[in-house]
């Protein structure tokens, strides 16, 4: 028998209406019992609603580990409403210390190969948040392909994911540097600063060894200044008017050693 599902807003109002902490715990324990029963009955229609309520309970500091496998089921679902909550749950309930996070590798790989930008963005955000070294090795090729996608939305998320991969697996930096160098000539606001992130990701071996740290900082800083100036004077800068560019590119400079 499927347990009737209440909405997240109803749960929030009920918890906020509790007069004491004991009443709050009673409300949460009762709702968690309903959520467990719904998961056990395998209700696919309301699974994302139940997990959303469980994530709210988790943010209040209560245990929510029993929702980990439901995150995997929602991520594997073809519906975007399911994937959105599933990926959010994975970022909150999973980490690289748990073996369960490796089970979403294939789902992330499939979503990165899709042409739907919203789904690709969710997969990239999750990989950059909970991706372990093993996951990064398996998915590095897919992330590299997205670095030069036509849409800036996916490109910027792919760059930030590349930074995470480089920090986890420094030997993979060589496959990301060429496309990121091309992004430094990007005319879309945000593309060039994002492309500089892997070049300044904190791994001093990416460009030079430790004795050349100051050279790297100087080169990246001057490069960003030049690119920002190009964006400022360009007549065909897309996405934002000139007056909105400001010092956005210069804000990426992290106090280089002169």
C-alpha cells in the first residue's frame, strides 16, 4: 500500500509550527516513518517529493542516510524533475568516503553525453562536488569534450569541474590545458575568467615547478588583464553590455607573487 504523500511546504509549516524541540522531533520522526514506508513501497511517482522532504530534514541536522539509494534511483530516471532532486540529494548525502557514490558514475556519464544543457549542468555540479579520484579518471574524457561546447552555460561548469579533476588527479591536467587556453580568448563574459581557473588551480606542477611559481602568477595575471581589456573594447561581446563587464576578469587574479 502506497503511503499518501504530503508536500514539502506542508512539512515546513508543520515543523515551524512546533512549540518545543520535542514537538519538532515528534513531527520529524513521524514524517521520516512515512518517507521510509514510501521508499519501501517503491512509489516512483512521489519519490522525488519524499526525497525533497528528507533533504530538508537532513539540513535541520537529523539523520537521512536511508535516502542515499533513492538518490541513485532518481538520477537514473529519465524525468528532469527526478534528476534535479536526485543530484541535489547526491551532493548532500554522498561523499567520496562512501562506496555508494561510485554507483552514480554511469548515470553521470550518460547525462554528460546528452544534449540537454540543464541535465549536463546537474551532472557536472555533482561530479565537481562528490567526485573521487576514481570517478574523475573515468569521466575526464566526457568533461574534456564539454569544455568547447557552443553554449557558455555548460562550458563554465565544465571548466570548474576540470579544476576539481585536476586537484584530485594532477596527472590529468595535460588534457585540460589546451581547451582552457582556447577559452581565454572567449568573448563571452565569464568564459575567459573561467578558463583561467585550471591554470591557477593551486597545483604548482600544472604549468611549472615550485621555482617558477612567481612566473606563473605574473603570466596569468597579465594574460587576464589583456583578455579583460580585449573584452572591454570588443564591439561584438555577447551576453552583457560593455558597462557590465567592469573588473570581472581582474577579480580572478589571486594576489600573484611578483
